[in-house]
């Protein structure tokens, strides 16, 4: 993962936000160590999920999730880097939705929970149209990060 992050950082002049999944550790100390290594790759930001990987208890309890985010922030601050930290919480991940009415229906169905809309270059929707339909968070990407072309001037995310 770290080698891949270094390669992607080197491939673009755009700031790179890494989807760091659950931080590649279950405890706060391990998460902090992983975050320090990720920051060392030159990323501009990283997102950490609240997923445990355990089907019996799929999400960290609130206190643990908060401590993990605090540990990640401390690790970033101690590194001296200026890195954005995003805590990704329980939300519906909605890839491939192409019409505003589909977005609005999904938003209404899961409210008050948020959705994270994934849209690719084939989408004809503007960010304003997506936001008007009710999605406050999303990612624009062609396919999985490991298969992305080296230069992606169209890649962007909104919140």
C-alpha cells in the first residue's frame, strides 16, 4: 500500500487523498504507526473508516472510533505534515448512480444517514446537479485506484 501511495503521489501534481480503509490496524497505537508511514509517502490527506473487519461487530464503538481518530490526528501533527484527516463513518456507498432522480430516491430512502456517491467520467451530471439531488459527499473516479491512469486531471472529490 505504501509503495502504491508513493507511486501515485509521484505521478501527479494534484493533492492525493488516500482511502486508508480502517487504518490497517485495530488499536489506536497501531493506527498511529500506520498513519505516520502513510504521511511519509507525501499524501495530502487520508480517510479512515470506522469498520472493524469483524462481521459480528462491523463498526468500532463510538469511544474507540474517537480515540482512533485522535491518535491519527496526533500522528499527523507530530510528523510535521499538513495532511487532511477525514473520518469516514457509517454511510451508504452508492457507485454508478447516473440520474438525479436516482440520487434523490436513495437519499430519501436512507435519511438521515448520508450517502457517498461514486461517479465516473461517463456521468453527465455536474457537481451542482449532484448536490441539488441531495448528495453532500462523493468521489469522482474511473475505477479502483490500483487501475487508475497515471494522470487524472479530472479526478476530484466534494463534500
